[in-house]
C-alpha cells in the first residue's frame, strides 16, 4: 500500500498556519479590547489553550484507537487466511 507523505505534510502545515493565525487574531482582539478586564482576558486565553490541548488529545486517542483496530483486523485476516490455507492443504491431502 502506497501512501504519499507530502500530502499529509502539506495538510499539517496548512492546519498549523491556520491555528497560528487564529491565535494571533485572538491575541490581538484580547489586547485591543478595552472594555474587557484583564482577568477576563486571562481566563479566555487559558480556556483557549486548554481547549486546544484537549482537542489534540482527543484526536491523538482517536487516531491511536483506529490504528490499533486496523492492526487487530490485519492480524485476524492473516490468521483466517492461514486457517483457510491449512484447510485447503488438508483437503488436498485427503484425495
């Protein structure tokens, strides 16, 4: 199976740039807003950072779960193929 890593790298780069721009825009809006107290700005900033960390963890755990399911599926397919191969060899020896 052939996978192209350059596409994945490009997508990761674009997503990273998007996240950086979003953080910069949020920082600028918090810095320039004079109506919001500094403590509230700090809470918003912490909330955004913690939300980002949580989302990274969710994506990582989902990816790990999917890869472990794929690995188990491949092992089961190989085992089934080996069982079928053995059954065919046994049936040929009977004749």
